[in-house]
């Protein structure tokens, strides 16, 4: 069901009650009626005399509720979750309906902005006039809302690059250092490195972390990389696990939008326990993460390599002036029309793919789960992960990696997720990292100088990897 679409409250109530034992229906009917009457009051719908006299529930009452539209939206959202996941446990249903009901003055994401994000998640390339038409507003309002989303949620359009198209492979090293002192020395090394090391991240405990390389898919490069891993192990690591990325998928579940919070913060039982139980029997009904599997190399030159990271990106790096300046730094003088033609080819060749990125205020950290499992288990985990509010899924040669934004008030989500995933058939091991902040990438575009366009081969030297 898309954001903003509604189903009659009585229909939801009837379906929810039909799943309960007769012994549980009486108390739950009282609670559901109070919730429905509260929503009607807030929506300025007149209650009958009988409805006004309906007895309040012990935990929740339709009497003396403030006329605040956001409360009605939040309660409808929670009713829909109970129905969507076929919940039949009265205690869980009552907790979901009565916990943390919003109060006046909370900062929230408006329904229209949630619709904008939902539409862009389906197609990040939507022009503003079409986006306005689908949301039901004007292009001018869309421009204003996007500007506010950029400020409040760090919203932007991103370009995900298929490294295989550029004769590169992507390998990820998940490690634990020998000590915090070794971590500091590793950071010094990363700061000095100017080769094919793509990303460096460190866990909040300053011991666990990840290094992500995109290096040439060539025999000589493989030997250099293997030597680099051995050196890193000797110098810094107590333990490390190496995986190769084979595809990227993203899911931002706007079906989970909760108007009572900053947008996507929901109860941990809903985002972990229920989806996994529900998902096993209903995989074909789950929302599908958007993304791509890595493919085959294609012909490219220096300009292609430099432009692909900005292909769909919004903000300053998406402007043609920035792209012209970037190319000039490497001795390439292109007109804006020439850049446009280059980008048209890159899009046609599917060298890069658009996605959306945002930092949700209600989420306080990133969780990274490195899962070692069979390909069948990976498919199952990837599908079920679409229930999580925001997750990036990396297919690997040994399973998958989940990069999850965790809701700030869902303290039990982490152990629940670990337990549920670990118990999936085909899962042999799982590693956990936490990131309190998003660390900047260590991307170095200067590696383009190593590309020999005529030979379509990377020319690498000692120290590049």
C-alpha cells in the first residue's frame, strides 16, 4: 500500500479481530474501538451519542485527546502494521498501539515529504514536474521540500558504480586490530594512502573495522593485493575476514513511515521478529530491494572514469561546472555538451545506478552485519531485509553484508536481528560492527592516471594497492 493511501478503519478492525481467539477479542475490541474513535475525533468526524459513551480502555482512551492530525496518522499507521503482519498476540498489539503516542510539538516528517521520498526511492531520476504530479502538488513546492529534506535529513541522490564495468573488483576486509594503538597506526597508514583503497571505517570500540578496496581485475594486481593483506595482518590485525562484493542492493521502506517520530523509527519487534516469521511463508509478497549485480567490463577512457561517480548525483558535484573543473584537473578540456554526451553513454551502458541517501535523525548508528552463508540463504536474507527501515545489502562470494540504520529507541533490535539471521538455514557465521558516525570515504580519483585507454588495462606500481 503506497504512502497516503487509506483503508476504512472498520475494515482493518474486522480483519484484526478475526485473527484472535474468542477469549482475546473482547479486550482487544475495546482497545481498537478507542483507537478508532480517537482517530475520528481528530479528523473532525462527529461521533454518535453511543460512540461518545463508549467505555475507555485501561491503556488508551478516545476521551480528551488533543485535536492533532499527527496522532491520527500515527495510530492509523500502527493499525496497518498489525494488519500487515497478521499479529495475533494481544500483548504485542496493545504495546504497539499504546506506547509512545506522540505529543504536541514533536518534530516530524510530513506525509507529503514522505511521499516525495517514497517516489524518489522508486525512481531517483524523476524530474520535478512529474514528481509534483505524482505527489499532488506544484514543482515550486517540490523544490522547497527537497531543499528542506537536504538540510534536515542530508537527503541527496547518489550514484552507485558497478566496478566490474571499469575492470575493477571490490574486496572488503573486516578486521579486529591488536590494540587501540594499532588502530591509530592503521589510521595513519590510511591517511597517507593514495592508491586503490576506497573506504576505511572503524567501529565505535576502536578495534573492529573495515577496509574496502576497488583494484584492477588483473593477475598482477591480485598478487599485490594478497601481499597487502598479509602485511596488514602482520602489522595491525589480530583477526580479519576477506570477502568479495558481487552486487549492491538498497531498501528504504517507506511503508514503515511512522508520523509519530522523525520518520522511520518503529518498534523492534516489528522490524525484526515479525518480519522474519512472516517472511518465511510469504517471500513472494515482500517488497524488493533495488540494486544490481556486478556485470562485465566495457570500453572506457579517463573522462568516463571521472564522470561516473557524479552521473546521477545531486548537490554541488552534480553541476556541470564542477564536472568541467574535475576533468580539467586531469588535463581534459570538455564542453558542457561533450560532458552531457559522455553521461548519456554511461547511462546507456549502465556503468552507474541512481539511489537515494539520507541520514534519518531518529537513527543513532549504523550496524554492519557480515553474514557467511549459502547463496540461497543470501536471497532469503536480502528479501526479508526489505522490512527494515533502511538497509544496504552487499552480495558477496561468501554470503552478504547488511549495512543497517538502527532506530534510536530500538535497543533490542541488534540482538534480535543477530539471533534471527544466525538461525537461518545455511548461515554458518555472523560478525557485527557498529558505527556511531558515518566516516568520510578515502576515495582517490587520481588512480585514473593508472588507466591505459589504448590497451584497456590498468598500469599499476608497488604501493598502489
